[in-house]
């Protein structure tokens, strides 16, 4: 009897937890545990991402090359800026983050929304869930500063 009762209670608990986590009336979606800003380098390219560490579960990723005045942005949310330019021309590639079509945009590293990210640790973004802000801890703000120093000196 207990062989069946324990898995059934565990399943009901998971269903209840999923239902509670999906029901929210908040204007900005709550950050999941472990979500945050992460910096990595691949060759000469720097990557600043907001998501789970060491995973492809990312809300946003920006890449840049040293000294370039623009960053390329990928992800489900995009910086909320009128200077954001869709870079896709021609057939769309597959997005390595989500498996869907790649929605690549570019933004100047001197854009006010990115300068605000460096200065205050908040980035206004827009996505399917509406407009909200991604925030950074003091440690993450240092990583963000390193990213923009790599990209274009003191642009942001």
C-alpha cells in the first residue's frame, strides 16, 4: 500500500507547486532561483548572459568583439531601446538557446539603456511577458563592467 501512496503524494505535491508557481499577477516575472548575470569568453568574443549558470536556459545574451561599438543580442527578452536593430537579413538560422528561429538584434554599446545597466545594475527589457527589469548584484555589476570594458572601452 505504501508503495503506491508515497509516489502519489509526491506527484500531487509537484502538481500543486507547479500550479502555484504559474499563477502570478505580478507585472514583472519573478526571477527563478539561480538566475543571474554571467560573463564568459569564447576566443576574442565576450558573452554576457542572464540566466542559469552553465546552461542554455537564458533569457538574454549579449556578445561583442574587442573595440566594437555594438553588441549582438539574443534571447526571449531584448533591451527596451529604440536603438535596437534587427540584424537578420535572409533566411533565419536556428537559435542555439531555444531551438527556434534565431532573432538576432544589435544595439550600440553606448545606448542609454546599457549605460544604465552599468551604472545602476538594472536593464529594462521587453519580451512576451511585457516590459520589466533585470537586476544585478554588486558582484554581477563588476562582471557587467568587465563585459563593456572588453567590448568598447568606456562606451557604456
